[in-house]
């Protein structure tokens, strides 16, 4: 979340940045936040004054009793009793003022970096780079949802029977392809210096708040109401929360973690090809990379993470492009995001397979993730970053569609995956 002292000190810049996001009533919300903070600070002054008065009266009791001034001592005793009641009331008012300010902060998105393009929707995103020739398939090329049925490698009907729509069964070479991609992505991340972790698939409320999924995106996650746990929407959440309430040393940077998990998202899709087959699922597999970086180095880290994802796509021989997301299309917590998309030849469109984002201090402020600066008392907030490296469903869709042979009778497996799959084709 935003740092309140920076909002006070840079009010107009914050308002302009939020307007770049097309955040509704940005000026009004920031004025309300500043007013709420002023109320909190005034309550703090009153509380501090009452506590100081209580200390004075408590000392007076002992002084008056030592001087055998019983009337004055009794008056001081009565004053301390009144002050204790007043302090209790002021503490409650202080908590209410803090909660009011905190709730406002929770629902204000991150401010975009200066290099974020202007724009309102995905149509306004800026194409930063394109790699690879687009595959040319014949008129009989099949979309992946027909290929998987023809080759009998993924079963949507069985998933619908056992669970519901968006929960497919992978089987045979389809299951082995999934496992191969996961192992390949993890191995590549480890070679790039990321430490592998296997995190829990359930998180508590504090973790959801820490990375920004709660409270404003609660409806997008599956909620275990009895235990008040949430199924993770991405491994970013538990991995980043490993560093909640942690104070690092400067020489700890950069911290690099990678994890594979299933991901669970309740988000409902529209009808049509955009969400057909593997294009959008409620449960899917993903390898996630996370970095905790020094603020001076976080954009260098972001470029390194983007380059890592590019290398994966190039090794898989998939044509891709990189987008700089505009202010109106960025995620709630992001300060800057690259989307990487692969071209799906049979669908004749680009499919997003990775988002790589720098959150700057936004998540760190929620997480209370700070670091020590040598010879200084100040403990600044760290920067957090994460990226998909990679999400499997649309990668599999593009691999199947782009590599189909002989009118979809078999699929050629990219050479880099063959040591993992132990087969060179799906037929």
C-alpha cells in the first residue's frame, strides 16, 4: 500500500499518478485519506497528552502522601481515575482512526512508474519487442481444444464430472508434457540463481493482505470458510509472504526464489474462443519467480526477470512479443508490468503467458518488509517483484497448435523438452 508520509508530502504527484491509472475520484480519495490521517494524528496528540497528565498525577500522589497532604493526594487519585477512563476512550478512538485510514489505504492502488504508458485498456498497451516468425499452418490446422480431444491427452468432460468446468484431467502424454514443462522451468530458474521452494497451497488472511489480494479481491479466490484459509491464486503469495515482518540486511539482496504450484482462481470468463479449452482455467499449473530487491536495483532486477522469461520462450521455439502495460490495464499492486504473449497459430491470436512486475514498496509496506542501512537508524522498505516463468495452460495450447503435423495427427515436441518428456512427438 502507499506510504502515508509520501502521500502527505507529494499529494499532487500521487493524484496525477492515480489518474494515469484512471482510478476513479483520485483527488477526492486522496483528500479523504489525508483528512483521515490528520484525524489519526490529532487523536495521537490527545492520547499522548492524557498519558503525560496521568504520569504527572501519579507522581503527585506519592509526593502529596509523603508530605501528608491527604486532601491533595485524594484529589490526585481522583484525577488519575478520570484520566484512565479518558485514556481508554482515546485509545478506542485512536484504533478507530487508524482502522479508517488503513481501510482507505487498502483500496488505493499502487502508483505507476513514470515510464508506464498512458492508456485505459489493453488496446493501449505498448508493444516493446517481438521475436520470431509467426507459424504458417494450412487451412486444416486445428485449435488445441480439438487437438487434445483427437489425441486423447486432456479430458475436460471428466474434469467437469468430477469437479466442474475449468478443472481438466491431464492423461498419458498430456500429463507427461505438463510434468516435463514444470521440471524444465524449475531447472532453468535454478540455473539462473533462484532457490526452489515448495510453498503451501493455502494462505491465511494476513498473507492475502500482505501481497494485495485482500481485502479488495476476495471474491476472486476460493475461500475455505471453516478455517478461514484461501487457496492460492499464484505462488507469488506464499513465497513473498515468507518475508512478511522481516528486517533484512543490505547484503542479503537480491533474494531470488522460485516455486511450482497449482493455482486456483474463481474468476469467471466470458463465452467464446478467448476462454475455450486451456485459454482460461480455474485450476492450472505455474512456475513463479520472486525477487526481493534493493530499491536502487529493482528495475535492473525486473529487466533480468523479463530476459529470463524470454529465454524460456526462445528455447521452446515459440514466437512471442513483450508489452508494456498502460496505466489503466495494470494490476492493482503493480508499479510497472511487462506482459509476454505467445502467438497461437491455429487461433491466430496472441495469448498472455507471463506477467513480470515490479511492485516497488507497495507490497513491502503491507508486509512490513524492511532492511537495515549500515550506520543509519532508518530501515527503508525493500522492493518486491514477481513473474510467471511460466504459466502452463496457454504454453501447452501454443505448443500443440504451432507444432501440429499432418493435419493434427501428431505433435512435434521441441528439442529442449525431449530429455524431460522422453518422447519426441504426441500421436
